[in-house]
C-alpha cells in the first residue's frame, strides 16, 4: 500500500521481519517499514485474531504492536530501526514468558 518516494541510499541498513531481510533508512520507525511490506499487519487481536496494522503513528492506538528483538507488545511506531534488528509479527495473545 505504501512505498518510499526514493530507495534507501548508501546509509541503508538491514533488519529482518519474520526472518526476511528488509532494507530501511536510519531514522525510520519500524511501523513505517512494516507499512511498506506486502502484508502490513503487525499483529492479530487476542480475541478473534483480526489483523491490525500501524494506524496513528504516534503511540495512541496500539495497533502497531509487534515483537522487536524478543520483546513482545512493542509499539513499533515509537521505535526507530537499527542494523540487525529482529521484528516478528505478533499473533494472538502475547506470551509473558521469555
Ligand atoms: S501506530 Fe498507533 S500506537 Fe503505534
């Protein structure tokens, strides 16, 4: 649905989303990168597993929750990308165990 107006340049970095390498630019949020993917959903709801994707992009709606570097329920719109970051979509209820 979304795409960058230009491709990441020499400053591009690589993170993984569900194990797939993805390029991004320093300063982008993880939510912005998720919205550019084929499947923009970052999570499913715990009750009926409806897909949710980043919406407000300012930390209000909680629709952008995902697992970032092993930390569940991370608000991806508030986290900027880092080299080697591991992002996983969060399905259903989050686990309280590491
Ligand atoms: S997109 Fe709404 S809280 Fe992150």
